[in-house]
């Protein structure tokens, strides 16, 4: 574990690997931490620098009172790249991390080489978004952890390793409620990924799961250059459940579209 300071805020990260190949910057999802990207870090760290961060308010990073917007998360990543001399990374984000990666790629094309979203909640159908508005209110109550357990049951498929669910809820319990509520609202209810995807000039890939809620067809309409894949036999936490599939798709995408890979 290492740490750096961004305007007085501690951000924790792990880095493995070395060399001049394009690095990989790994971004976890809502309520999670950098360990949810460990299988990608282990794989890509064999051939290049692989950096996994704890986003603000998550894991072992500091949790300021507010400022959990997608653009602030993305700007944090840009600062990390500057401080650690991470040049032209492929930015891989799971769930909320993928939304942040998209914003990072669109807002900082001079830094990012490419973006991979792994089962991120972008271009959401209206019925799903309506359900998430109800869930958002439940998140603000005393029984918010129970609300998460009930409302997000669809993230999993039968037969999945139960330790993944345990890890998610363990991480949620260690994340402050105000962080969960603000970050959820900002990346699900207040963020419009469509214009961001449309203006993104770096290569983009989207890797869905069996439980995906994103409207991938709409994503293709607004960004015709996007490359789309899907895992087989995995729920939402595919970075841990089927890492071989995820790593292979990221690798193949990078080989095709990232210069010098």
C-alpha cells in the first residue's frame, strides 16, 4: 500500500509491475475498494505498470464531507497520473469506476490512451432509472444496508461464489453512508453519460455481464466507435468472478487500439 496527497486529501493505491509498456489504471466501483480489481492488477502487472486506487471516500482513502461527483472522481485520477508519472494509461473501471473512466477519457484525452467500462450503469432504461430513484431515498434511511441487500439482489446470478457478496457488503459497511448516498446519486441520477460518450475521442470498450442494465444499443448510437463485449456466466462483479474473461477482453482491445501495447 502507498499513498499520496491531493489538496490535503489522502489517496491510497497499490502499484505493481514496471517497464515502458502503456500502463493500466484500475478503478473500482461504488462502495468497493481497490481489492475488487486485484485480479486485473495481478495479470497486467506481469507486463507493465498496473495501478489500483481507492477512490475518495472508499477503502483506505480519506472521505471528505462532499464533492463525490463523477467529474471530481475523474479529476482525482488525473492528479494521480500527474503525481505518479502515469503516461497514457488504459483506464479500466468497474461499475461506477467505468463511468468515472469514461469521464476521465472524455475530459483528459491528453492523459488517457483508452477507456474500458466493465458493467457500468450508463444509458439506463427509464424503468430502471425510476427504480433507482426509489432506491436513492432508501439509501438515506437508517436501514440503508438492508435496502442495498434487497434492491441490489439482481447483481448476482444463482451459483455464484458467496464470498464475493460478502466482500461487497464488508466494503459497504466500511464506507460512510454519506459517501454512498452522494456517490450513488451523482453517478446514477445526476450524470448523463450519453453526451460524454459522444465527445470522447479515445478508444472505448464496454464489457457487460449477464445482469447488465445498461442500454448498450443506445451507447452504440451515441458513440459508434465503441467496442462491446460480454462475459458468460457472471453477475455484476465479473472482475473477481471471471477474471480470465475480463482480462482477455481488455488485453485484446488494448492490442488492437492502444499504440505501443
